[in-house]
C-alpha cells in the first residue's frame, strides 16, 4: 500500500504546531524529535493530545510527527 502524507498547522494562544501524519503507519508519535510521552510528561496532556486519534479510531494506524514551538507544554499539547 502506498503511504500518504498529510500536513496541518494548529494554533492556540502563542503556541504553534506543525503536524505531519503518515498513513499507514505503525503508531509512532513524536514531538520535536522526542517520543510524545517523554516530551509532554504529564498523563493528562498525553490523553488530551491523543483524543482526536481515539475519536477517529485511528490510534496506532498512523505516524504523527509534530514540531511545536511557543507557549508552554499545555498549550502545545
């Protein structure tokens, strides 16, 4: 199957996130080159960031690569 790449940008207050989604994928999730759990560190922020994938029933089916800057960790999540 051919891999498809989707790009998007999200903004909240002073935080900006550029996201690349690769379908199909193996569930890899990185933020600024680190694993999501290592970058966000708090369970509530991790759950918040993964909620859209959970709702779409796509968790584990795609790779999500994010570059985030500005604001704080909670705004970036």
